[in-house]
């Protein structure tokens, strides 16, 4: 009985501490790092049933499209599924993945550059605290709430 109680408390505490917000961009989208030194970011929003990924510089200002490339993958690791990526004037457009699936993005600033990989889980469950979908949760991490 004591072991079960300890396990239950550990699980509840783990879930409570695991929940924390994500970095959001100037348009309210989720920020992913597209560089090793935080000079290039991708802000992901959902519009018209697709992911729209805007490129932003270190000051979160829009970056002009000029030869950057992006590949997108989802699905099971044993059987990944490549997604069609379209470039537009502000960034890229990628098909929406299913709730609970991971979106893996590989960004290149130039065609011959080494790819930077960014990933996130598209979790559409509603956060009880901020009432936003978990993938764009506005809650502050526990350490920032003090």
C-alpha cells in the first residue's frame, strides 16, 4: 500500500512539474530554434489547416526568403513520412500533422549549410490554466512564476 501511494504521488508530482509553457513569438506562434546561436528562429502558426512557419532573426523580426530550405517529417520513427513543404514570401507552409504526432523540421539557411533539426509534438489538448492548446501553451514555467 505504501509503495502504491508513493508511486501515485510521484506520478502526480511529475505531471505537475512537467507542464510548462513554450516560447511564443510576436504573432503568438510557437518558436523553434533554427540556429545553434539563436540568430534564426521559426515561428509556427496554424492557418487554413496548415502550419505556417515564418523566419525570424535574433530580434524576432521577419527575415527575407533567399534560398533557405526546409524539410518536414512526421510519423513513426521506423516508418517516417516526408511532408510537402512550400516556400512563400515569409517562410514555409507545411501540412498539418495529426494530434499527438511529432513534426520534425530540418532547416538550412543556404543549400550547402548543415541542417539544423527542430521538433515538437503537436498536442491540441487544452491547457487547464491558460485555456490554449498545449503546443502553444502560454503558462510560465514553475521557476518563472515566483
